[in-house]
C-alpha cells in the first residue's frame, strides 16, 4: 500500500515501521530516504514550518494551445499518471491520477475503496507545495526519512470548500504540467473559480441541520449539514449556473440526484463518491439522450443512445463510447448488429439495407468500414464472399 510514483517503488506494507521508516539511522537506509535525498538519518524541518503552498490559479498558460490540451486530455483521461496520495492521517498511498476534462472531474483511482472523484468545479484553490494538513502530518511522520525541499517540488494540493487533497507527483515537471492543465481547463471553460463574476465573501457552514453557505469560488450550497459537512439532501449551485440537487454524504455527492448544466445538459440518476454511478439518464440540449449504466461518471456498461439524426444504438458502452456488442438502427430501416469500438463498427458484424443492390453484408469491419473477409447478399438472395480493405473490395473468394 506504500508506494512512490516511480519505478523504484516503496516496499508494500501495512505498517510504516516494517518498510524501513524508522528513526534508527544505523539500520538499512529506507527507500524513501534513497528516493528523496540519499542520506538516511538526517533531521529535517516539518513542512508547515516555512514552506506554505503557493496558489497557481493565476498561472500563465498562454503558451499552451488547443493541440496541447487535446494531447494531455487523452493522456490524463485514458492512462492517467502514477502518483502518491497523502491521506488525512499523513500516510502515503500509490494511486493513479486521472482528469476527465469533459466532465470536469479529477479521478483518484486504485485502492480498496475504488475511485474517488474531486469535481474541478468545486475547487477553491490549486497549490504547489506542502501547505496542507495532510502534508504536515506526512512530514512529521517521516521527518527522519525525507528531505522536505525535494518533496515540496513534487507536491500539489487541491482545495475544496471543506477539505484538501494532497498529492506527490512523479516529478516537478509532471506536477507543473498537471497544474497547468487544470488551470487551462477551468480558464477556457470559464468554470468554477475561473467563472465570470467578482468573488464574494464566503460564509461558514453550520455544524448540524439545514443551512445556506457561499464558498470562495462563488458557488452556493443550500441543504443539510452534519459536522460542518454537506450530508443529507441539498442543492449546490455553481457561479455559472450549473446546479446539483442530490443526496450528499461526507461532503460528496452520494445517492440519488440530478444535475442541470448552464448549457441545458441534464442528468438524472445516482452518484457514488462524487461521480455518476449505476443507472442514469443524460440529456443534451441538441436532442440526444443516453439511458443506461454509468461508472466513474461516464457511460460504462449496457445502455441506449438516441442520436440527433434519429438513429438508436443499444448495447455496450465503455468510457462514453459505443464499444462492444451492440445494434444500431437508422430511421430508414438500415440496421447494423455486431461489434463496435470507439463509436465505430469494428470487429464482426452484419449490416442490413432496405434498398440498393445489396441486402446485407456479414463479416469483418474496421474503423467503420468493411475490412477483412465478409459475405454480401444481393436482392435475389445470392451470396458472394470476398476480401475487403478499408471498405473496398479486393477480390472475390
């Protein structure tokens, strides 16, 4: 469970002491020591003493363009980056850090509790450095094993209205790039702390019962609280108009609820740990609609998609894409049943037409086109088998 964000790795252990995190410098040098400064047993200052976090919300990202954003969006969305998340008790845990830029969600994956979502819309600050309660406990816990100046170069803190999330990235360069990506995303979308409008004074949440609170990022929550946290039924309204009306648990969206975006997008369903999960219905202002299973905030599992041209897909979804076995029906009666990948016909499948020379094609597909061996049936029921490449017939068999 203890592991750093690089190939060297920290020794997995349920007990910090058993993996070399001791105060006796005569013992074998701990992996943390070798990673951060190479000399065991050197006393260092606790992080909070002189190294507060520095906000990067005003960071200059004018040197980045849309091509850079798309490249990093694919990387952080699909693969993520390996990092170390520092828990509230100061213990480090290996995780994968993902960002779903489309849904404005940070995803902290792996671990016994699964995936945790941190909505970018709810950030009140984004900081570099060790100024957080988690890092203060981390540095106190391992003060004989780490060199604070080196740790601080990789440290990143996401602040929300109620708590902070602390991470050690693989390198200073990676930390800076992730921070730049978050700032660029919020600034170009004009969401969260980057939304238009002058900031207003925040208010303190009640310890128990019902209340209305305005946060530093101009969002407002009206609903139930338990121990100063959003817990029970409540409505969060963001500064640009997006609204979440749902059940909350320990300050996260958790349970039944709905969301209404400022652009007219709507979701009705369930949340688990801040993200859409289970059965839900998503509607877009242009008229398309998805009803089916969600996981980690996106369409994953069985579902049905009604598209703006009237076509209907029923089948498997993976990461918001038609992927797996499914059936697509068009308004003119044309139908395809078979395999999909990334929203296109890919694999084995059968297409049936209602007009033209050919009645059907049953065979292999790639990137939406006939590719490989397949059989065409004409209007008279005669079957012809051939080899296709990128939609073009190469030869008959």
